[in-house]
C-alpha cells in the first residue's frame, strides 16, 4: 500500500466508522484497506457490498 493509498484508507476508515455502525473496529482491522475484504464484511453485515451500497446511494441522492 502506497502512502497515498494509506491516506485514502485512513479517510475512508473514518467515514465507515461514522456511517456504518455494523462495521466493528475488528472489521476495520481485518479490512486494512483491502477492497475485497471491505466488500466481504459489508456483504456479511448489510447483505450488499460496499460498492453496491455506495452506488445505490449515488443514484438515490
């Protein structure tokens, strides 16, 4: 993970913690910036991947 990727992950991580209460600190540690793990945990917790949820939000806002 490059420095830029780490910065993006830190920003995304804070956003996830603020908006998605089913994602735990343990989930955040497990995900650690990995897109596949991110989508896996969102699917487990919400029934949709993070990408699907964000895409749905984009069309509904």
